[in-house]
């Protein structure tokens, strides 16, 4: 596949599509993938993996996926949204007999707290809660494009 090889090999360098930065101590931090980056109307760039890592730390969250959802009021804009798969075992243990609406409020409140630690352009503004596993590849990576097709926008 010479065409595909030419896309990733340039001047002897292998371009993986990973994006990162080097800190003051010289450590490289990978922040996301070029193909997954969300560019907002104001030109700001958001890396879903960065936000997902923070949300996945919540006990109630099994897995999640951040994506850009078209804004119904302004079709030229998108709002950062998240699809959260809750951890059934943790939820049953921590909140026995809880209704899904109550669980949604608990998780949403925790996401709003995380939002407060971020620049405002990175605020998650919409959440979809489910107990259904996200669509994945055989290597357990989320198939973002396939998953987005299942969401009613």
C-alpha cells in the first residue's frame, strides 16, 4: 500500500497521528489523536481523550466517549457532549434501588465539578447516560464514528 505508507512516512519520520507536548522537564505527554480532535467554532481545539480520562476516574463510570454535538440553536457551532456508560455493580452497591434519573443527576453533578477545573471552552454541556457498552474494535478501542451514528442529534 504505497499510497498509505507515503501518508505516514515523511522525511524519514513516522507520523502516527498522535498529538502531544513536551513539558519543562522534557517529558512527552500524549494528549490525543489528530483524527479525534474537536475544533470548536472559536478555533479552540479539544482532545476528547483528555476529558474522557478525567470522567473515567469517577467510580460510577464504566467508560465514556466525548464528542461534538451540533448545537440546535446555532447550526454552525457544536457543544461538547459525552456518552457515559455507568458501572452497574458500583451503582447497585453505592445507590441501591436508585432511579436512572437520579443517577443521571449524580453523574452530571460530578461532571459539572470536573468542568470547573477546566477552561470554559472545554466544558461538557450535554450528557447521554446508558448501561450499554460502547462499540469497540477487537483491540478494545472505541469506534467513535460508529458510536456517533447511534446517537440522535
